[in-house]
């Protein structure tokens, strides 16, 4: 089945790139605006570009193989262009980085995490990407990272899709941070962590399509605060864990409203959570329209 998914991804036509701005907690992120634009199509060119000091717009063309997780300096836009821009074998790492945009890329077979946002990194926008077969997580947001938006991505049969807060023992670095917006993503047969959250508040999960997730949808643990609204859950046995904790992690808080559950279990919810609207304005799509909207618009090649 996964070979069929990869074949489908490679067959997607190129579409014109349209201007867009970061929203949610990453609002105000401008990436490489003000810097030069470079086109990269080799490993060395990509690694040099992401390690350049100062603003830079990096246009990724074709398939580029990298290893492990490669560091990205602040003030970068990493944007796939042309037909099926792909990063294979490795991923991107944010260590005390900020103001970075990652858009319109397919990440295939990352040997660790495809994208790791860590060590107090902030204002990171991850938009319209596709994730296929990472060995570990598709996206990790950890170690005091903050002001991140994950929007319009396609998680194609991934296992550990998104982790927010890496350890039950990380309260010292994470409490008061890990503010993340997650919207209009397609969790397509992915198994777990959509997201799994420790400590972060608020984590705002809205207008996502949870599609056949084998283990669970959302887990709020270790006193995290999650607001889940106007999502569509289809064939998800455990849409939400929260007040009962999950695995070895203690309970969290979760507010759920206006969600649709089709052939799915009950969303475990309880407690109060800081409202995302206190931080930014947003408009909800009706939950019933989410499957069609998200399937049509999420992933690489759809901007």
C-alpha cells in the first residue's frame, strides 16, 4: 500500500505557488523575506543554504538526499518548487532557531525525525508538506519551543506523527511554552500522536481530518492544555486521551467542541484550557466539510 502512496505522490502535477502568510501561533513569521533567493538541487547546495547566516529564500528543486537531521539557521524560507520537490533520507533540525518557513516539500524515509523543532526555537511555520515513512516522528516540537503552526500537511500512513513535549521530566523547560496551532492536516491512516502533548498550553487542534487512526487521535498529558474543535474523526477508536493520562504520562486537560465522530469512540475531555482566541483570531470551517476540504488541499503540490 505504501508503494502505491509513494507512486501517487510522485505522480502529482506541479501547481503554481501562491502567496500566503503564517497564521495561528506562528503568525508574523516571515522566513527569508528580505534575503536573496537561491535554487538548490543538490545535497551540498541545500546544506550550505540552510546553514547560511541571515535571511534567505531557498527553493528546493527535484529530489535531494540528506542524512540524519540537518540544522536550519534563523530567517529562512525553505520552499519546494517545480515537480515533486522531495527530501529523502533525512530531515531538518531547529536548535535555537527562529522565523523559519517550511512549505511544499515531501519528506520520504527520514532516518530519524523529518522535522525537529527544539531548544527554544520559535516562530516556525510548517505548511503544505507530505510525510512518508519517517523512522521516528514526522514532526517533533520539544524542549521549550514556542509559537509554531502546523497547517495543511498530509501524514500518509505515518506512525508517530507529531510529538509536543519529549519527556515527562521536562517541566522545567516546557511549562509556559509549546504553544502550537495544528489545523487542516490530513492524518491519513497514521497511527498515533496527532499530537501527543506534554505541558504545552494552549495547543489548538482545529479543522483536521483524523482518518482511520489505529491507536489514537490526540493525547493531552502531564497537565497540558489542548483545545480540539471542529475536527472530523472517522474510524478512530480512541479520538482523545486526557484526564486518564496516556501510557506512563499523567493526565492532561482537553476541551472539545463542535467535532464530528463517525464510526469512532468517545473523546475523553475535561478541565479548563486557555483559549486560543486570547492569542489570535481564527475562523472555523464546519466540521462536516473538513474531509473534502482537507483531502483536496493538504500536502505538497497543493499550494
